């Protein structure tokens, strides 16, 4: 039976891979991200699931809009406006993803901000005093 595997420090990993170290002794996120994937450490870089997160939130917001239509808490005009807002977010996601093949950190932050705004908008329109008869 082998003894417990030797401890591997991020310093030795990055030195072996030729990682870039700045003056404070920190390594760049690319080399740490590679080390995390290779050695099982948590990575510091954005992974591709950003697109899945955006899709999941869009799907849930679409369900909230349909629920508001079905129970009468959204008028036709409100539903149309929310649908246009969701379409704009989908178009922004399309351009963010197909510009370079993935959604980058800044693009993810921007899309997440738009989704937060849209979520608040859905809540406010569903809970106002206008009712569809």
C-alpha cells in the first residue's frame, strides 16, 4: 500500500507549467485554471456553464411570465413588453456567445445584470393593481 500522495503546492505546479508570476507572488488565472483542472483544485477562471446559467434563468422567467398571463396578473400589454425584454436578452446572449465562441466574464456580468433587471420588472408588473379580466 502506497503512503499518502505527496502534497503539491500551487508554486510547484505553476513553476512546472511555466506560469507567470507577478511582483507580489501571485500567478495568472490561466495557469491556476489549468492546474485546477489537472490536479482537481477549484479553478479561478470562468467556465462555459455561463451559457447554461443564462438559459436556465431565461427559461424560469419565461415560466413566470406565462404564469402571470394564466392567472390574470399580467395584462396583454405587460406580457408583450416583458416578452420583448426577454427577446432582447436572448439577442444579447447570441451576440455575446457567437462573437468569440463563449460568454466571457464581462459579458456574463452584463447579461446577469439584464436578467436581474428583467426579474424585478416581472415581479413589479405581476404585483401591480392592473388585472386582466
